[in-house]
C-alpha cells in the first residue's frame, strides 16, 4: 500500500520543476517574491513543494514554514493564523537579539489587535458584517458598547463585564492605532528579518484550493501584507481555477467588467507561476513502475534501480525506456523479482494516463485498491493473477456498466467464454448482449490488452469486487476532485446557466471522473418514480461531452423501464441519439420500450426522423 499524500521521493520526473523552483527561491534580485505552483487536484503539487522545501531547509540562514490554511479553517481567522504562524517559525528557529525580541513583541501585539477586532463577531456579528473593522475603529468606545448591547441577547450580555470590554477596546483600538500599526507592519517585519539574521524566509502555503472562498481571499490579503518587504518568498500550491473563482465570486457584482477579474487579481499577487503538466503515458509508466518496485524490493535494491534509471535518463532522456533488459543487464537477480511489475506497469500506463488525465493521486488509489484485493484474497488462500486483476479493474474503473454486465456471467464459465470471448476477439454475434460496446474505442483498446480473460474463471476476481458490484461506487477509489463535485452540483441545480458552465468544464475532467459524474446523475435519475426532466437533460448533455461516455449512456437508457418515460422526454433522448449517431444500436432499446410504452416510442421515432428529407 502507498500513503495517499505528498512524498519526498521524485517518481514524477519533477527534477526540472524542482530546479526551477529552487532557482526562483535563491535569486536575491527577485526578493521579496511570490510563486504559484499550479496543478489539478492530485497532480503532485504538495509533493513538489515538499521536495523543494527539503532542499531549502538545508541552507544556512533560510527559515521555512509549511502553512496549511485548510487546517485552521473554522478555528481561526486566516490572516492572523498565517501571520502568527510566520512569527512562531521565526521565534522557534532563531536566537533572537534584544532588538529582534522587541520587534517581534510589537508584531505579536499587532496580531493580537487583529484578533481582538475579529472577536467583535462574538460580541455583535451585525456590527462587523455591516461595517467591518473600519466601522469598529471609527466608533467611540461607548457607541461600541451600545451596539454590542443591541446585537446580543440580554442573557448573553449578562455574562460580559462592561468595564472590561471598555478598557480592552480603549487600550487596543482607540483612535486610529490599529490602522497605523498595520501600515507599519511591513517596516517592522523587514526589520525583524534583518535583526534575526534571516537571509531568506520561505513560506509554503499548501492546499489553499481546499479552503472556502473567504479563507482563500483572507490568506491572499495576508500575503499582500508581506509581499513587498524583506527577504520573504511565498509559494502557493493550488488549482488556480479555484483561486480565480474565489476572487470572481467576491467581485461578480461589479457592473460592466469586461475582464476576468479572478485571473487579473491572481496575476497581481503571484509573480512567477509554475504549472505542473499532466503525466504522459511514458511518465505514468515510470511512476507506476517506481511505486510497484518500491514494494517489491528492499531499500538497497530499490535505490540501485533508481540510480540506474537516473543514469539512463541523463544519458538520453527522450529515448529512455524502462525494460526488463535494461535491469537484467546490470542486476539479473533484481530483474527477476520485478518482471511482473514491468508487465503490469506497461499494461496500465496508457489506459491510466488517458483515463485519469495523468493524475498521480488517482493512479495511486487505483494501485492501492488493486493491492487491497490481493491482500484480501491471500487471507482466503486464493492467488489472484495481478495482470488479470489489473485488466478487470480497468473495466470496473472506467466502464462500470460493462463490468457489471460481465459479472452477471460469473458461475457460468461457458456463457462468459462465449460473450466476453467474442467481445475480446471482435467477433460479436447478433445474440451477444455485449454488442452495444462493439463501437466503443476505449473497449476495443481494452480488449487488445494482454492477457485475454474471456476463457478465465473470473469468479474469485468478482468475489473480491463485491463492494463495487453491490454499491453504486467503491469509496476507496471514487473520491472526486473539488472541481468534479462542483460540476455535479451545477448539473443538478436545475439552472440552465449552471448546466452550461458545467458542460464547458468537461474538458478539464478525466474520463474516470466523467464516468462517475454520469453514474451519479443516472442514480439520481432512476431514484424517483418518474423521470425528472432537468436531471435527464443534464445526464444527456453530460453524456455528449466525451465519446468515451456514449456507449455507457446507451446501456443506461436500455436499462430504463419504458413505463417511467413521459412524452416530454422523447425530444431530449432523440437529440442525444442523433448527436452521437447511435440510431442502429438504439433500435433494440426502442423494441423493448415499445412493449411497455408504445406512445413514447412513437414520439421518439417522430423526433428521430424530424428534419430528414
């Protein structure tokens, strides 16, 4: 099993990105600076940041802080959490001089004032919501007390001591002290870095895209407070689309804006963007191979292989390829140990690179599920062939409906041989229930992958897949990215505008997540006594976005009872069939529906021929 989190081992060929990030951190002429490490959910942002941080920490005079705003969300204000964490890191890593201690006390005092202002929410939320900190500063202390009395219940106020509130506000917020202190913060902060002999302060802000839009903006505002002072470097790891969305959401009511304000704002904050590309098939193979080797070999053997790979890549990067021969030439004993791992990596790389959009986290979860199945079978003294298991799991992952259809043959090996064997050998008869998948290019490619499993007794493989067969999805794998969840929410919102926005985002979604969204929509569609028009429209519109979904939709439609279909659904279904050019394959569904609901079939046939000469 592999830990589902960041790593300090570079299996992703990030050496060139680490080198670039390292150079940006070390360039004195760029200070202070802000760097964005952008990538999709699970693309390896945290791993890249962690590997860069490990190098930066080794330099004398450099102080590093890894700040995860998501961990503080709901417990502390983002601004004060970030500022306080930075001061804590400086204090804990340095022997402060007398002057530095005095300066850091002043900075902590500023943080306390920010916290006090934020605590105004506890005494009267309406006060801050209507005017914010600025309003609090401009009121006299007596007016503040009067507003607090009006904002909280009599019972709640009875627990507060009015004199203490007055004293606290007088001493900390009277006149314009807080605002003036914020203006001086940059000066004091730069002074602290100088007095602490800190040559470079590197703040890694990770998982910002998991935070709420308000927390994202608060964190960016805190960064802006530091950006142009001292020897500080801020590195933000996030999906830039989510950051842009948070900004856009705050300013979406600005009339007449003709620019992408989220993008413009982000470009002002982030000076040097680094974007992580999606893994190619070759890179995915290297990643999978390294993960498998890590478990098959002892640490010494594994280190030897990594060194061998790195030397081969340096010799000719673009012609480098992992092979049994490459390893066997130098380490014959190790080569025999990893022979099957090489085959499995070759088997999976193309499919996972394409289907998962080169996403390392999804890939790791796929492999974890595979290993879990192997471990479960070992407790039953059953040996599963990893190559067969991997091929079957590809189907489970990307074509769940076909996977379940094949599972229905378990226990009847002859029927399985006939039906699946014909599919794998591209010799489908008219009677074959799997013929609906004959024109699916993904399925054709899957059939060509070795080994052929049409003649294998798959009963034990399906036995350890029961969680997937009995449930709509298997939780160990079906964890969607934030963007995919957002798309699903838009598709079920009943808003045409939201639906259109979701459809445009399909290009940024992997085949795996596209299938899962489709299945979630279909589950919602059949969960009511009658087909809900808006859900059907979203389901069919989403089904048009990728050719890899066409056969899935056709199979789902075929499973729908004709009686559940009302006449208004006919134009929607007909439009989908014409758009995807699947009329021939749809004929069998029409025959089945006609037995239960002749009216809907008549309406469909009329819609299907509409516009034809």
